[in-house]
């Protein structure tokens, strides 16, 4: 569990996490609206060296953003989708086969789509506007589990 008290701290937590990820990792960013999923994604993308935080935005309307040269990070947002079939039609299976980190906001909407090996990041907005970030599963930097 990581507690952050500001947007800057949430981005910094994302940078630290991003530095530990390797290509082929699926990261599900989960939590209520306004929990900080996109803010954390900004830090993860920076930590991976794919873009600066100000270049990262929510892909709510475009559904997928690509970052890095060559593309190293795919940032997906499933908020507006209603069915797993719609999500599948985005080509998620193909993205997961690429040598890239795939970040998926609202991944909890369609749990049947995801492989067993994944990192789940659940964000909680606390009453004082701080955030609690919980990591579960997924490959760690040496192939071990993170968040266990």
C-alpha cells in the first residue's frame, strides 16, 4: 500500500512503479471516477521513459493512446464501453502480444478479458483527498510477484 497526498506524489509513485515494469506487462488501473488512475498513468509512462506527464492524458474518447519511440506503452480506457465484446474489438489481444507495457483504466469492468499474469493497481480516494494505491499480482522486476 502506498499513500499519496497530492497529484505530484501520485505521479512520483507512478514513476517508481514504471521503472520496475518491463515490456509485456499488463497493468489494470482500477478505482472509482476521480480516484487518480490517469494521474498514476502519467507517472508510469514517465518512469518507463515513454513520455513526460504533461503529454499523457486520459484516452476516454480515443480509447487508446500510444507513447514512446518506438511505441512502448499503450494506455487504454474502457470507461465508455458497455460490453466485453466492444473491448475485445479494440484489438486488446494484439496489444497484449506486443513488447510493450499496456495500461488499462477501468480494467475491472471486463475481468474475463485478462490473462492471469497481470498487475492490478487499485486506487482509493480518501476523505482528506489523499490516495491509497494498492498493488496486487503481476511480475516484479526479477520475475517475482509485486504487492504480495
